């Protein structure tokens, strides 16, 4: 993965190339492992994307229609009548969505290439807009599941904090660096830290007279020429 690229672009790729007997159906990730197109592609390919997302207050929950209202959680969806899903667009682009999913599944196009194009694609493109709408549906459902299911929250947190939960004894066996008898950054002498430097003298004890004489001579030659 190139530095600076969201892991969401590559999160599906490893699962599709997995040839082992273990075939996971749930994918966990941090904030950078999710986006609307990633939720869509994961859903179309049969994966359950369950990320741990920071800054929940900035997320938008989407209504299935303008008329939909909820008794206890309506505030999550913003102002009434807004943030609604365009199911007509999804229906009109459904064949294109499935064609793209099959192409990714069969290796005709990599998921990373597709998601890069969808992230940088024109928002006026109907296929991009349909990917976005489906992603809005799936992410809203997943967020509601996360809010209402305490055991699910614990599983997601545990799955996305595996490295942070290692004890020092575990880290001693899995560290990629050999530290015994190796000084990776060299040695630095510190005995000079206690030496006090001489006071700074702003007056430079330099005689500039010869330099001035050379400049005057060069100027005279230039005028003579």
C-alpha cells in the first residue's frame, strides 16, 4: 500500500485473493478502512464490513424516504424530510452495480483500481452516485446495529485493538527488530555537553584593508578599460 492512501481502497483486495481454507465473511477496520463505495462493494461481494469509526457526531444517518420518522432516534437522521436515500437511482443502476461486482470477483478489474476511480470519479456519474447511495444504506444499517448491540461493539473494539492489547511479554516475541547487542542508531558522545563555550564576541577581529585595496584597484582597471 502506498503511503498516504486510505486503506479502504485495498481492504477488499486481500479477501478476494485469499486462497486458504479460512474464508472470513466479516471485515473489521478503522476509520480509514471505510467509505460509501467500500460499504457497497463489500455488501455486493458478500462481506460484512464492521469498522470502528471515530467522530460519530460528524456522521449522517439516512432515511429510506422523506416521510419516514422515528419515535426515539429521529434526531440521528437530521432534519425531517432530509438525508433520504434515492432508491430509484439504485434500481436504475442495479445491473451496472452487479456487473461491476462480478468484474471485481472474477478479476477483470481490481477492487483497489475500482475504488480509486470511484473516490476520484465525477459525482455526476450515475454509477458513482448509485455506489454512494447503496453505501449510505449499508453504513446507516451498520451504525444502527453498532449502537443497539453492546456485544457487537465489544467485538469490533477487540478486533480493531489487537496490537494495542498485547502485553509486553507478547511484544518481546513478535517485535520485528533484533535489539540484543545491536545499536540501530549508533553511539553518540555526550561528554562535551558539560563544556561551557566562550562568550560570543560580536566584533570580528579581521583586517579588511587588503580587500578594500584590491577592490579599488579592480575598479580603476575597469574605468581605464
